[in-house]
C-alpha cells in the first residue's frame, strides 16, 4: 500500500509568496528586439520548469509503503514444578509430571522449528518462585522431579512481564494443574492475566490432572498433623489432624491412630468413623492415646482406603511422640502484684484434657515484694535445687537477690535448666541484669544506661505503650496456637497487650519468635550451655484468659514450659540427638545436632561422633558430624532422602577410642502435604487465564494437541510477521538529491546557453 505525502521546508504562506515572486518573472519579457515568438516561448518554458523545480524542492514530495517483514519474538513456556505435579494425570498409572515432560520432550522438533522462525523459546520452572530452565542446542534440562512446596502462577506470570520489557512477547504457555495454593501471594493472578490481555499477549494454559467436577472423582486426605510432640507416661494424648473428603457424601470414613515402636508390631490404639454430609467437606479428627511406658514412638493418622479414590498418597500422615517419665517442676519467682501468676498456676496445674489425667506439672510460686531490695533474699537454695526443671522470673529486680543467687541460676541454666524472663518495670536491663551473671544467659542485649530505680516514676522510654498486637516472626511450634490455621491467624484474634518492655537488641545466636507490627522483638529464644532461654517482653497474657481465649492461653504456656524443660530428643541416654523437625519433603535439607554426656549429665566437649542414616530401602549412609556453633552438627545429603518413608539416624559417640554410647532417632520423608492434599486439578482457573486473553488469541490447549498447537503458531504469518512502513521523500538519499540537482542545473544551463546563442547575454 502506497500513499503520497509532503515534507515542506516552510509553512504554506511562505511557500506561496516565494512561488508568486518566481512566477512574476514569467511576465517580464526580454527587452531585446528581433526575438521570435518561438524563441520567446522556449525561454519562458525553461524558466517555468526552473520555477517548478524550485517549488518541488520546497514541497519535498514523498510516499509511504507498508513492507511485510519477519520479526524476532519471544515465547515463554512455564513449567509447574510443585509437588502436586507428582499426582495422577488422567489415571493412577500416569503422573502429571511424567505427562508434562513427555509432552515437551516429544515436541522439541516443533519448538526448534519456531526457533528457526526467529522465535526465542524460553522455559521457566515455577512453584512459589520461578527459575529459568536451560534450553541449549535442542536439549531441554528439565528438573528430575517436582519438589516445590507451593504453587504461585501469578508470580511466574509477573516475572515473565518483568523479563520482556523491550521485546515482543508472542505468547505464554502455562503447563500446570492450575492448583494455586500459595499462602500469601504478592501478585493477584486475575489482575496479572488482565495485564496480558491489555498488552494483546495470549495465554495458552495446558492443563494436567483431573478436574474435581469429573463424575468419578473422589478422594480423602489427612493433613495438618504436627510432626512431633511430647507427653508424660499415663497421660492421655489427644492427636488432632484434618480430614478432607470429596465425593463421599453420607459414606462412613474410618480414621485410625496407629502407634509404632522399635521391636514391636504396629498397634491401632484408637479408631473413629466420620461421615461427611457434603460432597466436599473438611473436619478435624481427634484420636486419643495413653502411653504406658517412656520412650520414642511413631504415630500415624490414617484414613482407610475408600472405593474409587483418585490418589492414595495422601491418606495418612506420620508424627513422632516422645513420652517422658515423671513430671515437671517449675519455680515461678514474680512480683507479688503480678496478676497473671494465679491464672498461670491454675492452667498449668489443671487437667491435661477432659480425660482427667494430670499433666505432671508442679508450680512453686515465690512472691517478691519490691521492698525486698532493702533486705535481699537468698535464693541460692532455690536456684540450686536440681529438682526444678525451669525457672520463670517476672518483674523482679536483680537487686532483691543476695550475692551468689544469680550466679547459681546462671550455672543451673548452663547445666541444662530452662529460664524465662517476662516483662515488667524491673525486668531485663531496667532491673540491672546487665550487671549480673544473667547478662550472658539472656538472649537479648542489655546496656548500663537501662536503670529503673526503686520508688521512682516508671521510665516510659524503657517500654512500648499499646495496645500492641503480637505477630509471629517464625513458624515455630512454640508460637503455633492452632493446628487448623496458618500460624498468624490465631494471634490476630487475641486481645492486644497494653504494653511491653523495649528490648534494645537481640544476640546473633538468638531467634525472634514474636514481634510487634513494627518488627519490635517480643519473644526471643536462645540457648546457653545446655539450657534453653526465653525473653518475653510482655507480662499480661492474662488478658487472653479473661477474654475467654483459654485454649490459646493454655497452649501457649504449655508449649513454652515443655520447650524450656524438655528439649526435643532429650533422653537419659549418654548421647542425645536434636532435630528441629521430624517430617521433611523429598530432597529437603535434613540437619541435626548431637551431644554426649556423662552419667551425671555433664557434656563431654572432646567427644567424637559417627552418624549413620538408614533409609526405608535398607541402604545405609555415613553422615559427617562437624563442630557447630553450639553443638556438633551434621547434614544429610539431599540425594539420600529422595524416597518417601521412615528414616533412622543413629549416632555413636566415643572419646579417646573408648565408646561413650549411642542414640537413635527417626524422621519421615513424607510425600504428602497441602500440594497433594487435594488431588483435583483446577481447570476453571486455567480457563479463566485463557478467557482474559481471548481477544489476543488465548485459549486452553490439550496436552495431546501441543504439537499441533506449535505448528499452528509457526503457520500463522500474522503472529510471526509484521508490516513495517517505509517512507521516502525528495532529498532523503544522496542519489535522489544529486539527480534533482543535475536536472535543475541542466535546465538553467540550457536557458543560459540559448540566451548566449541568441545574443541576449
């Protein structure tokens, strides 16, 4: 297509004036006599041609032509690598990941054809984040297996937009089951899909799996079971988990609690029947167990297989239980005016559950009157009493203790006792603890300028006034108040705290577990020697009790007590193994630490350790144990924990060639999590993505038709070609400018030659 255009050197008025002035020259005839009419006409014609050429130069005419050219473009292929892709595709025999990888590898020739058409094919693997997949020389380096913990399709699409700001994006293929289960995505999936529609970039979802609305789809799943817990001998332990069911309305589902111990057969200790009343239903199951002997046990909550289940991988979940002999004894040293002590003692000394069995926790309360600073108290016998498992200090100034008392407490913590200091006017730095042996024990930073004198106005700069909502800073068992909700959800429902102590800093080895909305530390955990320590800037959790949040109040304090007094993996054995968690996903990092002790419970610093990992396949691996910051530690090779099942870790300690002892701990590599709790694919979500870009050509592509889809892309000239306008005007190139000049000079030269020939010059 061509069109005429002009690029004048001046405005229309100026051009008109110049042309009029030049045209007037035609009216001026030669004054020489004897000029024939023919000669006069020839000279006038040459002059008119000259004037026309000048007008042409001023108007600079040109034309525009649309030329079709093949252009380079980019097409992204997003590959879902979350663990739900290891679920069945369209039958139990074929997994989604196998179907996806086969689809891509079987169509590499089609992808190479697009690359020959100047289409840059880029692959991104995504779960909660996206990562490029290398595609070089026709070789696609796909991951061996899908291991992502969460799926965030919106984040992956946003990453595509961010990566092609200056390139033409031909389209985006999304190979996924559509299960979007990221807990708190920063990207709204629908909005980012609309962004693609506004940019006229089509989305091509390729669905894998089976949609929930398919008539024969049915499944049951167990989820939300804590990976380890503790209890005392002959105390009833209530085990809670979530049961989700789909497609079994009014059909009874049997759920069992199975207890396993080394050298013993599995035992079903409790069974209940749950009957869902809706096509899809989630409910909490509660099963009970009363251990009769101390030791380590494995607990499995399982739902018995139902007819026509789509997946059996999610029917059970395993946890670990440590059963301790005897009970706990706590020394609670607090300001006599602290309101919470009565409620706390009542809760800790109450029955563990409706079964009526005692928790085995004894609390001895030692009230401190602020006036006691005038006659300090001797707490050496109390802090040195080995029958106490832990000590709690609340709003007690260090100056109320006689010399030697806090040094004794320091030594007790170093030897393995627990310590918790709660907030108050005379807690932490304001209570002069920066000048005591506890300055090294507490996990926070204290400075000499923190001074709260007795019988003086309270220093407000040492406190943060509320109301203050507490926010979990880490997903720790210590701050998890519910097994059915995200870790932050129950805390958002609790009454705010009126005020807290202002903690000046946290030691590098400590961990912040609770914070304010402004990231100020509230609950800080640490270790000192063999003991555990907590600094809790608040002292008014009794408000939770008063506002009928008894379950949350009780669970928080019980978890605090058990964490301080009963380290995970602690036994009477001479070798102890510590693991922060006991359930892992395939290919996860598994860390542990070990400690050897004498018969008196004292650590053996010069011990050597040998660790061996026994997998469910019976293969044994030697694991290196190296010095750590606090204790010797080891890390299991990820390739050794790829298979689901129960793993056993045995650690043998020796000193100077003499064997000290050994210990063994189990953990599970689980193939079940929220990625697999619901095996239904979400085809409606994938269809919504295509719908948002339908005007640009977006549509759902069946995996079977992927090769045909690639051929269609390659055969559509409108997608791979573009019309580019080519413009030309007089003087654009040296060639046409030179030609114009030659013509103009030739005309003027002919006129001058004729005038000379005819004697006019």
